[in-house]
C-alpha cells in the first residue's frame, strides 16, 4: 500500500504482470488536481519507489473517487468494495541509453 495522504491519495498494488503495473487508487478530498494528474503521480511513485517495478513499461489504474462520492469512503472502511469510477492507463517513457 502506498499512501500520499497529505496529498489526498491512497493506492494499492493489485498485480504486476508482463511489465504492466495494476493499481487501485482512491482519490480523497485533499486532492486538488485532475484524476489524470492523480493517476500519473501515483504510477510514477510506485515505479520509482519499488525496485521490483523499475522495469515496468505501463500502468493501469482503477480509480475510486471518494472526493466526488463521499459515501465510498465509508464503504471502504466497512470492508465493502465500491465500484471503480474510471480507469486510467499510461505508458512509461523510456530514455535511450548512450554508448
């Protein structure tokens, strides 16, 4: 689980298969930017902070927007999984190596 609580984001790794990171992201009240910015921020955090994920080429993010739908936060606390509000995807850029 990776938290950016001070920014209003919480996430967890769902799986890592064939170079693709699958994340669940909860966007909370403190987050002031777009969902696209949230997806980018959390995908970069996971890739850069976990050595096992450094080789990832892409990331699929399933978003729970508890900022817009406040009842979803209560459901999560009760152990009930609310549906995803949207899905985001990104391909990580690769830097060419110099010889």
